C-alpha cells in the first residue's frame, strides 16, 4: 500500500510530531502544528528503525508456530474458562500508551464491557497517572488546560522535573526559538540534576529529591505575604483556598526554613518567586520528575495550586502543562485504559456505570476499579490471575522490581504477549507470542500532550502474519462473546468503524460538566477518516472560561503532603532517559548512530562522590537496592551536574544490550498512594566498586557468551560490539572461545596493559580484519567507532595500534554526523571556529535534527567562559 506521500505521526514521544513519508524517505511534516517540519534525532532515524531485526512474523505457542485461528480460539477459551471457574477478576490485560486509540478502545471494551473486570491497566500508570490524579482533583476532569502555542507567548517558562532538551526535543527547540524572539522570556529549571535542559536555563534550582512540594508551597507563601494572590479568581472560580493558605503559613515554608530544607540560597528562591509572582504569562511544564514519585499526585497539585491561586491559567501564555511521554498516553487516558477509570473520562459512579452499560449494551460491566499495574503483578505473583495479555509494553524491564515481575509471570498459567520483535525481554516470558503490525504497517489515531488527535497511517504492508492489535483483540473478543452466548460486541470491519464508535461514546459526556466530547466525529465517512487533519479537542484553552468540571464548576485546591526528609547517609538513585534511546531499546538499540551516545550501561555520579567512594571513571560499579537484594553492574562515569550522594542511570538497558544492568532490578515497588505510580526517581541504594581483573572489548559478527561478571552489546554499522569484564584474570585462551566465526587465523599483539587479538581472513594478498578482541587490566577507553571502521579492511598494525593506544575518552555529541566533544573543543581552541554557525559549517554538527544543539551551545559557552577567566 505504498502511496506517493503519506502523512503520519512519529511513534515515539508525546510531542506528537507529524511525519511525511515520500519518495525521498521519512521527514518532518511542515504543515503539522506540533512540529512544523522539525524532527529530533529519534524521529529522523525512523527510516532506519524499519529494518528491525528479529521481527516477529507468526503466532507462536511455546516457541512453536501456530495459526492465528488457533491462537484466537485459545485466548478466548482461556479467558472464558478463567471467568467460569475463578471469576472475571482472575483475568487481566496490561497495555500501553503506545497503542493507537482504536487498539486501546477495543481492549478496554473487551475487559470492562465483556469480560466484566476492570483489571486492565497500562504502562501509563508508570508515566502519567499522578498527573491524571492531579488534574482530576483540581479540575474535576483529566484536562490539560494549555497548548503548544502558549509556549510561543509565555514570558516565563518553568520546567519542573523534565529534561525537555532530551525527552521532548522538538518542543524544547520551540522554547529556544521563543527565547530568541522574546528576550524577556525567562526559563527556570527545577531538577535535582543539572541536566542539559538546566544548563540552558536562566535559573536552575537543584532541589533535593521530592523537594518540589515545599518549593511550590513556599511560592504560595511568598505570594500570600506579598499580596499577589489573585483573590478575584480564587473567590469566583475555586474552593478550598483557606485550608491551603493555613497550611503554607506554617513555619516550614518561610524563606529561612525553605532555604535550609532545599539547599538553595534565599536569593535563588526569591528570584524564582519574584519572577513567578510578577509574570502574568507563566507556564509550568512538568513530567516524570514530578509524576514518578511517592508524592507524585501531590506534587502535581502543588504546581496547579500555584497557578490557580495566582490566576495564571486560562489565557494565552499561561497555565500548568503536564507533558505526556508516549505518543498516545493521552489517547489511552481518553478511552479510559487505566484500571481506575471506566471509559471516556468516566469513573465508577452509578450514573457512569448506567450510561456506559447502555452504550455498550452490556449487562456485565465492570463496576469497581481494577488492579493498578503494581497491584496487578502482585496478584499475578499470588496466583490470583490465571491469564494475562500484555500488549505493546515490556514490563519485565520497565516495572519497578522487575525480577519480581519475572517471577510472577513464570507462575501465571497463561501469559499472552503481543509485540513486534522476539528480541524484547517480555517475549521470553510469553507462553503465547503474537506478532503485531508495527509503526508504518498499522493505522489509527493518537492524541498528543496538547490534546491534538493525529492519524498514524499505514505506508508499508505488514510483515508475515503480523496483525494490528485492535484486530487481534476484536477477533478474540468476537469469539469470547460467542462462548459467553452474547451478541458480538466487536463487529468492526475497519479502524474507522472503531473510531466512530469511540467518538459516539464520548457523546455520553454531552450533558455533563465533562469536556471530552468527540461525538461530532461519530458519523465521519471512511474518506474523512482517511483524510483526517489534526484536531484538538476542548479547543486551545479548555478551561479559559473559569468553568471547571465539578458540578459547582469550581476548581479545587489540594493541600499536598510534605515528603519526609531524605536520609543523608544513603545514596539516591535517580533514573530516566538518554537523548537517543527509546525505552527498552527494542526499536532504537539496533540503530548504530543512536547507540553511540551511551554505548554501554552507565551510572553517573559527581567527581566528589566518586572520589569519596574511591571510584575511578570507567571502572565498573555494582548497585544494590534496599528492598530488592539483587545487584546490577554498570560503568561509572562522572557527571558534575549531580549532587553529593546522587546517582543517575538510564532506564533503557535491556535485552542483549545490557541484560544484567537493568536499573529496575534495584528499584522497589513503592508507589504514590493516590495514583499507584512507582517512585522510579528516588531509590536508596548501596554502591561499591567491582573488583575487576580484566576488561574486554570484542568487535565482530558473533560473540560466544561466557559467564562474565558484566557484559553489554552495542550495535555498530555491520558488526556488533561486546564489552565484558571479569573478576578473574583472563588468559589468552579466551580469544579461542569468543567470536565463533569461520576465520581461524589470528594474530596477537601486546599492549601496555593487556593484549589484542585480531581475527582475519586471507583474501588474495590481503589479510582482512574480521574481529578485534582487546583485553586489559584497565578500563578500555578506545574509540570504538574508529576501531569498528577497521573491521572488513586490510590489516594495518600501525592504525590498529594507534587507536588501541588511545587513552582519552570522548563523548558523542552529534549522533547524526558522529561529532564528539573533543572535536568541537579542538575547533574552538584552535580558533578555527568561535560560534555555532562556524562549527556547523566545519563539522556539520547539529545541522540535521538539531537535538544536540543545546550541548553544542553549552560547549561554546563553556569555552567562552574559559577565555574570560584566562583574561
Ligand atoms: N529520548 C527519549 N525521549 C523520551 C522517551 C525516551 O525513552 N527517550 N520517553 C518518553 C516518555 S514515555 C516519557 S514519560 C518522557 C519523560 O520525560 P522526562 O520526564 O523529561 O524524562 P526523565 O529523564 O524520565 O526525567 C526527567 C527529570 O526528572 C528529574 N527528577 C528526578 N527526581 C526529581 C524530583 O524529585 N523533582 C524534580 N523536579 N525533578 C526530578 C530527573 O533528574 C530528570 O532529569 O520522555 C519521553 N521522551
Ligand atoms: N527506572 C525507570 N523505569 C521506568 C521509567 C523511568 O523513568 N525509570 N519510566 C517509565 C515510563 S514513563 C514508561 S512510559 C515505561 C515505558 O516502558 P515500556 O512500555 O515497557 O517500554 P517500551 O520499550 O516502549 O515497550 C514497548 C514494547 O512494545 C513493542 N511494540 C512496539 N510497537 C508495537 C506495536 O505496534 N504493537 C505491539 N503489540 N507491540 C509493539 C516493543 O517492541 C516493546 O517490546 O517505562 C517506565 N519505567
Ligand atoms: S520530538 Fe522526536 S521523538 Fe518526539 S514526536 Fe517529535 S520526532 Fe518523535
Ligand atoms: Mo512514559
């Protein structure tokens, strides 16, 4: 079904960029409101992502291929048997913000409408559920009151708990462009880490973990003391302010106390408070640093409180802006895919139960909330769940305490997994593995952070027997209806049919305070669905009239709980994202230029922390959690953006890329009591250096695993790169075992701290390099991309040794053109280049997607500062 030009949407983050597939390849859609043609580093690698290895093509039962018919019958019978023998709540489904709205809608209908259990939850529980609670508590409905255009108009942008430069790069470019246009615009970043985003700010507030509530309560206190509360707005449009103002008048929130609690100077606090109080057009963006916390929902409300109390929402350039992570996290919230929602922004109240039952024509509706993600896997572990269907998410990597999730799934009688690749860790836990049509092969709707509904469109045939998720659910649903002797609730021929039913269903909100209502699209034709142009529900600023979604139309203030003080004697592990990887790496790990920025599992710490622990950069360290006893191993790296006793690790490492380095192995199952969202960002851990005797690096086609203390994999052009380490000395025999390739010829070279074995083939007169193995007593800092270029080339000892002897590590800045920090600094120091334009024309860095621009700019400003100091 290749059409000349297909407009679709990027499958990664919640910015929701429009994408155009045309004869030239895949590029940004210049006419899409979210990105106007821009794509970040991940989005601009979408063409490469289509060459996914280990693509899943046929349904498999315990590794054996079966037909879809067999799979469908088996799943329907399993759900039916469980319902009959153990009740509907013995079944479950765990889905994802990466499903399309149509997939999500039928999955929700399947569980809540037909099976009769609300045990359907989603990875949005790990992502957005705290923000959902905060919105519901403050506004009466899960509504984001702002849109991207507001960013262009703001005079103050507060970024709280988000590393936007890396995680929502196209949005961040937009902020930077707004700053270029409007010199008044200030940016404040609130993050315990000095991230790339923070480095670009006018003010960075490095609060301790979970210090957000105190900081925002302090802001309210400041506003109260200075009489800058918008009393008119508070009186007319809100309730509950007096309880909140009493709470923030406590001594804990005066400047003296706050300065001590938060480790910030009074000057820093006053600057932030003054800017916020005096700037009418203020936006506060927030993401996982707020949500993924034991206090996530309250932190969200603390932010919203500040906006409500000062009346900063409802007009251009102002409001609290929860940014979504996944492409359809918002769509999932809309259909009602969370276990504690029923459907279309409805809960389990009597009126909603009645309306939804009528709409779905079911006498079997789930009438009480189901299990939230962490509770769901607890129930699986207890044996209460007899069948679970996991779709488009990788919980054995992404859930906290992932070894627990693995154990739980091993106990479950039937685990069904729908995925696109058999390489995902979750595929290893499937009894029944189903091939899903992936991005480009499927179509449907997604909603982004600003409530914009965009179509993902199909532009290639799906592979093998891969089937769209919505269709797989409908086939099983139809069969289950038959077994339950009920009319078929899944009689949909196309995605458009599903969308029309969903749009019609939102019409039940029509005569209520709720804003989600897409019923005007309930009758659209197939043609209109095909040609759908982005549509924003709720308009640009849905709460602009000051009419909130409670019966009395008033917003609510919430008195947030204050986190207990962190103990100063432990190490705090914070986890999150890298610029160039997507989640558990199943769709980005194999793209070599994306793999190069963080080539192996890494734990970051400040110079001081490292010195205190006696840890050297590049050495391996082991982390152990307090609750879980397992430890993980990763490379130590210095990041002086981290405070004392703070560690950071990315959440991505999974599969063969870093099997023993999955950060969630040391993160406990602590959740926010209101939202059930795990506290991924504040885990107390113990850290110690690993007593490594030998570090190894292998480049070649294939690697034969041994039981090393540490092993990781990096995908390079044409070949693989394996890193390993052991606590015992490795002798030369290791060269014989590793890399079973047909070429048997080897030459061994001595290095200062180890040796290097080159495997080669004789091709005519030449010896062509096939594999390179380095073993050293010291961490290996060699530039792997240069070594990789030698593989497949004639053996030249001089070039090989020159690269191997390199002792200086570098950091890749621009992955599109492979430009590292050393190259940029060299150009700056030599005087060849002194500004961004010159660097761009000399090295091309930042001229493709622009994701690295904040880092290039940072290197330039650091260089300029050094010159100033020298003068
Ligand atoms: N490159 C890339 N981009 C992505 C994704 C990806 O996998 N890769 N995933 C997408 C998804 S699903 C999501 S949810 C978003 C997440 O987007 P973000 O939330 O921006 O990303 P994170 O790195 O998870 O965490 C953000 C920051 O929270 C900070 N933080 C930790 N604790 C606290 C705290 O107590 N208070 C405050 N104020 N800050 C704290 C961390 O130091 C971190 O810098 O990214 C989306 N975009
Ligand atoms: N420590 C720590 N853990 C975290 C976080 C953190 O910051 N720190 N962040 C959390 C957050 S915010 C999120 S959103 C989660 C993300 O965590 P996950 O959702 O578990 O991560 P993904 O790798 O996106 O998993 C998607 C899976 O679906 C498959 N897939 C891709 N396309 C399709 C499709 O069309 N259909 C089907 N059926 N399958 C498909 C992919 O191959 C992959 O296996 O991680 C959470 N976990
Ligand atoms: S910012 Fe990047 S990852 Fe996010 S939607 Fe746009 S192109 Fe995709
Ligand atoms: Mo997320």
